[in-house]
């Protein structure tokens, strides 16, 4: 799952290294437009619908937080 | 179904709106991308309202003599239906809608608004760079703005910028940029010959506004400001900004500095705004 998330992030913002242990939002690697794009992409890729109330910066600030959000939406396998 | 126009009191209400829309088809379209500082001010001033029309929520911001229109909709067909209803109810209002996106989806949403009676006003493209030119010496006339200059900068915005296309900043935003040392000015006595405003995080610098006063043209003030901007941001990975697509001279200049156009575009559409106001 981690690799797939990294690939998705890289497609949105190719110039950044999302394997680094930093806060993607605070560092400016993802802006509000990117977050909406990411929500739409994750919804499609994992056949889920991320709750509107979960569309907050904290949930997209690292690979781990995105993975936790996916798990909350029932994505548990390592696809 | 249509609810009454309701003043937004908290950002949570927008997230609830997104969820309500997603409940229809599990997806959503929007041109509202939250900027906590700016939108927080809109909410604090009671200037952002929300209305539900069929499967679309519209966010309406009361700007300077017109309304900025944002949508959160479950799809293109639903957006078309909702816009028709909204237009019939508030047909006298002047609206400006910014559509930000890329590719076919952006073109499709644009067609929806054009078919509803909106007119194309302008379009912008986002440019970015990860390579910066060699830095020149610092010019002593370029410095960070002082809070005492905020009203002067605000008046320059009102006099020289296009309020429909360029999303003029609020006084609170100008003060915030000054406090954060993200506004550079070229001062000549008591006059401001130009200014440059930017946002900065550790990896990205976002050039927001770059202005040279007409009385100070041909003095290379623009170059001096951008040089200082590069110096201030020499540690970032990426610099980006929006430019009006028809401004070929500016684009040529940006390319000279190593910037390239991204796929991301901002199409500005207006409704009920006469040609002589443009």
C-alpha cells in the first residue's frame, strides 16, 4: 500500500520525494488543490469514498496518515 | 430541492457539504480549495454563504461589488441543473467563478458554465521552476515592506489590478505578508515603485503578486524585485505562480528566468458583468 500511495503522490507532484519523513502539508509539498486531487484519486483507485469530514490537512500530511485514512475506509490489504 | 442562503460560521460546514454531495455518487467536483487564513477571514466577517441547490452546494463570497461563486457538486449534469436553478433565483447578481484544473474535466466544467450564461473573462496558467538563475547583488532600494506601507500597497492594488481576475488581497492578508516578511517593496522616497508578494514554506515559494508602478517603468525595478525574491527563496525546491495566458510578454520574461507552464489552468468566468466594467 505504501508504494502505491507514494506512486500516486509522485504523479500529483513529481518534483518532490514523498519517501522523506516530513509533513507534506507544512513543507508545501501538497497544497489544497493537490489534496482535493488526491482525495479523488484515492477514491477511484481504492473504490472508496473518503468522508468529507476527513478531508483535513492532517490526514494527508504523511504516508502513514494517508494509510490510516485508507484503513479507516476498509482498505487493509497491501495492494 | 433548494435551501435558503446561510452564512457559513465554521469551515466544518463546508466539509459537511462535501460529504452530503459525496453521498449521492461517491464523488464530487469543486472549485473551492480551502485556504485556512483567507477563508477564515471571510467566515469571520460573515461574508461567505452556503446554499444547497439539488445535488450541488454553492459557496458565495461577497467581494467588491460582485459575488465569487464556488460549487461542490456531485457531477456535471447535476451542476448544470443546479446552476440553472440558482441563476433563476438570483438572476440580478454579478458572479465571478474561477475554475481551476486541467484537461478534459476542466473543459467540461467550463462548458457547463458557458452554457448557463457565463462568459469567458480571462484564463491563467500556472508556471513553475526548480532551477533558478544566478543571483545578482542586492539592491538597497529593495527591502521588506513596513506595516506603515500597507494602505499604500492596498491602494495600488485597487487602482492597478483587475479585481475579477487577480483576487485582490484583503488588508488582513497584506498585514500578514508584511509580518511574515513576505512582501518586498522598491521604495523611492515616500513612493512605492513596485512590490512583490510571496508565500513560502520550506519546499515551495508561491509568487503571489509582482507589480511595478507605471511611473517607475524602464528602471529595471521588476528585475530587482525578482532578484531579491530569488535570494529570499534560494533554499526552496520549487517556485510557482499564476500568469494571465494572453500576457505573452510576461510569459516570455518568466521563461527567460527558467519557468515553464504546467498543465494546471485557471479559467475566470463572469456572469452579469458588462463589457464596460471589464
